[in-house]
């Protein structure tokens, strides 16, 4: 009995040691394993990953958790390691190697080493999520794809921004190895793999006629959105990985406005340089892509045949109960028989079908066991039915928001709708489609003052550079409303919307102002304009000199200039009707392009009857009373200069000492203008009547100046 117990204890110790070693070497860690030892492992494995992080970085710790989860699935194929660069035992100063630099300059940093000696180094620039790193590793394991038929090649082209196809005689040739290195290195620029790399091996050109019409071998064919180009036609490049990458980057820049894989607000700005943009922000990804799938399905049929209410993405593993496989088979028939699309509401699944997932998971475990050991007896031995279940349950791990292929093909379909309407109406206006996620870029919509319709699948608007306006879709998103909306745009039937049109918001903002702001507004009578009032003044009201302050509440430097601006406006409010002081909030108003300043605050002066000669207050000058008043004075006519100076000298803003200095300045300015007009009197005899009227206007002002100087 004691011998049996000792054997049992030994077995437990061995099992525990095995589990411990398995967990230890899933991710080699420093501290724990020396950095030099980790570097040695990267040279001994075909593919190795090193994750550099610091303990004080919250982003690093979150990314490290996802990285460890990925290592569980790929630990048998790839060497995983992590280095805490903040630990004294882990020196990160020279760990990346001479090809990249002296060390990581940001945390986290993920480096992949490809090849037997880790010669090719690839830095990961994607999202720090399980799905993002999983896609990156999948592309490392399979950087090139094979397309046996024309249909599969066309499907790959539709689901990607571009398809790069290499054709070679054999995988042993030097050109193929350089092409393979380029396809792996391209992951640094394209971690989502929106550019798909394919390969085809043929012995001569004639055998490639059925798939692609290659003219020469070896060659690389670039199939973008509009045309096809070949690497051999470029005479300046040679067959090496760096030249292939240079060629691809050049083609990417030329094809930038047609790309859909990386959709950010920056893409809107890039495409606006060429034409107008139709931006579609997806509010509900599951309903939106489920709705759009019925339109793109003829183009690319989905691989999932699971009911929307039965889909589920689960990342944690749970030990399944020992149930009979035949019972699971019968229980899951309702999932495999449904022919609807697979994009679903996760909340419904969590409340209704969570238990079924673990049954499926256990069934797949038996499936893998059967594939590995075909002679093992199981209840249901029909391998075709098992493979069908395997194909079906793959949909449980899908999320449309991370499906880059679905996003690209949906954007291409919407672009085709836009181009069709353009040709139908013979319009010279071009629209580029950009598809974005509302949850990621909610702040961008709020900055544009575009409200998200929570009852609609998407929020859409058109940005037109020529009209300097934004045209929102006012109805709920569906294809009928979208087509009508695009037609109205091509027919010039849409009205632009500006921030200043949100009158209710402006009224509520005015009501919530503090008492001090209300007192300042009543005392100094500074007019607050919106976009429409500003454009109306600039177009029709030219009998006053407009002094305009452009500011925002968030501007830290706006307070100093605005204080000086209010002081000058208060001093000149009574006796200078020729001057109008106004301010406009750039955050609440879509200003015309010529008023979009590189920095704020901005003070503009539009001279009376000469609005085209407007001037901007120099940014290098201190915004004090003297500089701002002198700048405004310089833009006024002679009579208005004298009147504004005298008004300032009479105002209670100045103390006694500054008042006398002001009157002396007024005398010098008046003498200067009188002398200038007397000089004109001598030069222009035919204009003496007009010059005399100007001199007479200085008479009363001159008496006031002399009287105040004597006092």
C-alpha cells in the first residue's frame, strides 16, 4: 500500500513539473531568463517574438495580457518571450539589434524575428488586442497565398485593397526568396494585411495562361483598384526585397484615395485633397454589416451559415462536461441548419446560448482527437459531418468590427453605388467613400457637431470642399435612403449644415453664462457673431471698420488678448460709431477656409470700404493695450485715427499721467496728418477741394487737443 502511495506521489510530482515547465516556456520571461539567452533562442527558431514592456505603463500591462493569451495558441509553432525593460536584470539598451536601433523607444514594442538566425526583423504596429496580434502571427506563418482558380483570385482581390501576385519557376530561386522577405517585411506597414500577397509557380509562361496572363517569369503583378502594373516593367529596380518594398510604397501613394483598409479621420482629410468625401460612421456594427451582407453576398458569399442569434465570440477556455457526442450533435442541429448570416448581437447570445458554446467546444475537442487518431472509436464517425460542424463553429469566433475583409468589400460596394449615380447624372463631382467606426471616433463627430442617431445603423454625411459645407444624411441609414441622398447631392439639392445653425445650443449656452460675463457684455457691448452674421457683415456692411477677434474657450492664450480687446472696445464704445468690435467662437462655428487660423487667438481688422485689405495682428507682438491699439489705429483712415485717439484720451480707462501722454500723442498724430494734406495741396491742384474738406475736418479736433494739453 505504501509503495502504491509513493508511486502515486511521484506521478503527481512529474505531472506538476510538466505543467509548470509548460507554463514557463510558453512565454520566456525576463526577469527569470537572461536577455542574452532570449536572443539566443531567436536565432534557433524559425519565427520568434519578443515583447518589450514596462511595469509602470498601463498600456503595456493590458497588451501583455493579450500577448500571453496569444502565446497559448501559438506556443508550439513560435518562440514567445517578454522583457520588462524597467527591471534591473533586463537591459533593453541594445536588444533589438543593429538593424533596428539601440533599443525600443516606446512601450509596448513587439518585435518579430523571421528566419533561422532571426535575420529579418519586423516591428508590430497594429492594435494591442488578441485579434490584432493573432492576425499578425497568422500572416507571419502564412505570408503568401495560393489561388488555384480565377474565381478564388478575384475573390481575394475584392476583399483587399490590392493584390500582389508573384510568379516564379520554383521556390528555390533567388527572386522568390526576395519576394517572400518583402511580403513579410510589408507587415510593418500593413499589419492588417489589406495588401494580399500571392504566389504561383509555373515552369513556363504558356502554362500560366489559364490563371493569369504572365508575359515573363519571374515577375510581380500589382493589381490595385483601377489598373495592373508589373515589376519587370520598371527598369530602375532590381530583384531584392528593399526595391520591391520601394516599388509597392510608390504604388500605394498613387492609389491612396482608393484604399479602404485603414479607415481613420485622417483618410477623410487625405481624400478631400482630391475630391469630396462620403463619410459613413457605423453606429451598430453587427446590424450594419449584417444588413450590408445581403448586398455584398453576390460579390463575396460569407463563409458562415449560423443564425445571428447563435453567434458568439469567446476567448476564455472552460473545461467542458463529459457529454455524449451524439447528444451534442442533436443539440446543435438547429445552428448548422440555419442559413442566415452570422453577425449577431452578443448580448442576446450571452443571455440565451452561452451553455451551447461549451458543448460545441467539447465536440471540437473530440473532432481534433478523431483527426489525430482516426482509429479511435467515437459515436459519430462520419468525418464529413464533423468537418461541417468544424466549419460552422468557426463563425463563433468572428467579430465584424475586426473583419477587415468585410469592411473593405462593403466600402467597395458603396463606392460602386456612388460611381454609378455619378455616371447616370453626368456629374463632374467625384465622391470617395470612407467607412469608420463611431465608437472609435466619437470625439471627431462631436467636434463637427454632428449628432449620432442611436436608432440608425450608421451616421452619414458628405464633405464638399468646393462649397465648404457638410451635408448630413437626415434619415435613418438604409440603401434606399442612401441612394436618394447621393442623387440629391449630384443634383445640388442638399443644403449644408454649419455649427452656428444649432441655435438651441447657442441659446442654452448664453443662458448658462456667469453673472460676470453678462455684466461685461452689457458694459462693453462686444457683439458675438456666428458664421452667417459674419459672412453677411463681410459681404454687405462696409461702412464701418470691423475689428474681429477669433477665439475658443479651450484656448489658453486667448484670455490675454481678449482682455485687451474688451478694454479697447469699452474705451471707444461711445464716440466711434465708425468702429465695430465683434468676436466669434471658432469652436461653435464652421469658419470659411480663409479664417481657419493656424493658431488662436487671432485679431483681424477689416478697414472701412476696404475689406479686401484686412490685416492680422502679428503673433510675435505682445498683446498689450499699446500694441493692439496701435495695430488697430494703423488700419484706419486719417480722420478715424484722430477721432479714435481723442476718444481714447477722453475715456476713464486712462489715469492722469497716461492721459497727458495720450494727448501729446494725439497732437503729434494730428500735426503729421495736417502736414501730409498740406503737402498734397501743393502737389494736386485739381484735388484741392477734396483736400480742403479733410483739413476742415481736423479744425475742431485740433482745438480740443490744444485745450486739453493746456489743462
